[in-house]
């Protein structure tokens, strides 16, 4: 189809070479069936970083892992009954394993057991799938139907969750490297096309919880963005990769609030935060997103477990974005709100 060809040609334009195949875990969109076994009850009570021994079970294969709590908002007990986890393999998985080549992985968990929260997890997963429709320069995600088991092997709960590709693997897939930068980088360091795509995608989701060029003081850049590239922080070469979409209007969980400095009342209220120096590239990316609209919506509607009501509400929300970029004139009007 013509739209697919256009999307792919623009997607790889800023990559130095065609993306390589991902590792086995992220080579398919099929939902995997796994069990995560460990001291689950302790995760309910204790949200410290202390690693706990556990295992990932896939079919007849049991892989020893270390499990630890991660995240900021979702690790707090008043936000989530169960926190997101970091999974570290204590022995390299065998070459035949689904997890071959993996060392550390982020696991997005169910937060709370009620059905609404399951829908939020699936919406966030679909956002990663949508970004992959625009570019290979992003994190792949793998949906899992997970049975959480206590140390004695007895099942505690079964819920959807998803694994996130490690940023270093995403970089290697694209013949690039993960970049470690100080807490702030110059906007001129960001590749204009990739910066424009990042900003427009976040605007599509109604996500305000990010910065592609700054992070917490004293920590690596950036806030809910990872950086990859081939030439360090040279001007125009740094590629920001978005992650963590749960505070977006697209997902819209009850704990999501907009940043105070934006002076907006609701996360579903869009507020464009792209940089003005990227506006020329943003016009081209908006055209790509218009052409890729069927693929973007398909990434949502084909997500397993999403109920029709959730899909309908999410589609209606995305329609507002596509109205904003329906023509070059409407896109230009949107871009007037850019950050200088």
C-alpha cells in the first residue's frame, strides 16, 4: 500500500542503516504466556529497591531472575497495589530461549486488579506499537499474559503486562549507540526530524510528562526519554526515544495529572511542546502521520484484551489530533504554539 511505503521511507530517513532484527523476545507481536514467581506479597508491602530472587517460567523453561521494584508514581502504594518491576537475569538465558540475549528488562505490571486498570496497561502498550509504525527508532514492547506466583508456586493473580526493550538493544538494532548525557543537553544537539516526531507523537497522545533535553538535576538526561545516536552529542545527531505514556490523555488513568507549569486542567487537554527550530521537519512528520493513520489506528484496535468501549474512546481522542494536522494549514496553526 502507498501509505505504508511512505511511512517507512520517512521512518528510516534519519537512521544510518536499515534496522536489524530485534532479539527473540521482541521479534513478534504475539502475546506470550508466562509466569513470574517470587515473593509477591513482599512487593505489596515493601517498595524499596532491594532485589528479590525469583524466576520467569515459559512453558517448561524456568529462568532464574532477580526482581526489584522500579518507577516513581506507580511504585507508590497509594497509586498502585502492585508496582512495576525490573527483571534481571542471574544467568544468561540459553540461545534457544525466548529470552535469549536479555540481561535486564522493565516489566510494566497491572497496578491494580480491577478491569479498568487492565485497560490502561493495554492502552499504554498500544502506544509503543503506534510509535513503531512511524519509526524503528523506538522501544519495542512485548505483551504478556502473566500469572504471578508466590514463592511456593501458588498463583496469586493473572493479568496482562508487557516487557520493554532495553534502550541499548534498540540502539544496536539501528546501528547506533545509547548515549549518556548530563542532566541537560542543547536543543541544537537533537536531530530535527526525530525531535519533531517525538513532539508530535507526544501531542497525539496528549502526553505532557516528558522532556527530550532535560532530566532531574544531577541525573542523566532526559525525563521519560532515552537518547541514542552515532556521534555523541554532536549538533543535530541526538535521537530522543519516548517511553512511559501512562500520564497521557490517551491512557488517562485516575492518578494522571498535568504538570503545574503548563496551567492546564486535565491530561486530556493537548498542549504542543515541540521546538520551533524543528517546525519545518514537523510539517513533514505531520504528513507522514496523516498517511500512517490507518496503521496507527490498527495498532490500537488489534491490541488483545482492549474492550470496544475503550477502543472507541481512544479513537475519538486520537481523532482530535488528526483534526489538528488534517491539512498543512491546520498543522502550521498548531506549530505556532512551539517552544522557542
